[in-house]
């Protein structure tokens, strides 16, 4: 069971992927929901080292699309 969940938007970008890595490394028990549209700037390879980590969940979604965002949450 997790202590708390963190939603990160743009987690496949430069800042987001490093933020996710920091959270999972330094905050025990945290579960991360990464919401990213995978635009030209998004690259899943930025998180390749975390593949299979059961504390990280990815959902492809446009955060400007309210219905899609609500489904993700
Ligand atoms: N190696 C480096 O030093 C390096 C590399 C990349 C970027 N940067 C710098 O980092 C800063 C930007 O980094 P960043 O991580 O904020 O931006 P980014 O552009 O790297 O990533 C943004 C992320 O948000 C996602 N995204 C965009 N629109 C979205 C939407 N509507 N819904 C959901 N997801 C969406 C993209 O797919 C992407 O994964 C800039 O200053 C840039 O110059 C540095």
C-alpha cells in the first residue's frame, strides 16, 4: 500500500522524467501517475530505466481535454 500518490503531467519530458525519478528514489511508498500526451517533446525512453516499476503508472492523455483527464484520474 502506498503512502500517497502523485500525479505528474508531462512526465515523459525532460523535467517531468527527472522529477519522477527523484520521487521514486527519495520518497518511499510514493506511487506516481504519469500523464503525458507524448508530443514531439515527450519520449518514453526518458523513463526506460523505470520500466516494470510497479510504483509508476503511465496514461497517455491531453491535459487540455477535460473528459480524458477525468478518466485518467
Ligand atoms: N538535456 C537538457 O538539458 C534538456 C533537455 C530537454 C529540455 N531541456 C529544458 O527543459 C525545459 C523544458 O522541459 P520540460 O520537461 O518542461 O518540457 P518538455 O518540452 O521537455 O516536456 C514536456 C512534456 O509534456 C508533454 N505534454 C505537452 N503538452 C501536453 C498536454 N497537452 N497534455 C499532456 N502532456 C503534454 C510532452 O509530451 C512532454 O513529455 C526547457 O527549458 C528546455 O530547454 C533541457
